[in-house]
C-alpha cells in the first residue's frame, strides 16, 4: 500500500508467549504434561496468527488491495499448515 512495514510489539501475542514460559516453569522437564501443555501453547499462537492474517486479508480485500491480499493469504496458508502439523504430529507418551 506504499508504506514501509513497521514492527510493533503485540500485547496479545506476548501474553501467549508468557503463558508458554509459565508452563515450562510449572511442569517437570520431559513430562507428558509439559509436552501436552507446550503443544497447546503453540496451537494458541497459531490460532492467534490465523485470526490476524485472515482478518487483515479481509480488510485488504475491502480496500481493493489485491497484492496485499495475496501476501496475507500466503501467510495464512503457511499458518494453517503449521497448525495442521501441530494437530497431527505430536508423539506424546501415553499417560
């Protein structure tokens, strides 16, 4: 849209990261509970990113910015693939 991208701290995402570190502090290293909790924390981050990219793509559509839509759609596809991997790949020991 002709403007340079600027990095900003995201309070919501920082809260999710903090929650993940809390899980690490409160669970035993190598435990099933830690493994599951970290997968949940990662899924929350992916959901947040999917919602953000999807909303931004919709906004760019309403602003008739097809190149911007294309970029957000690409990022959205990558995030959905990552989420799919998180859902299918965890090899957590049976409890």
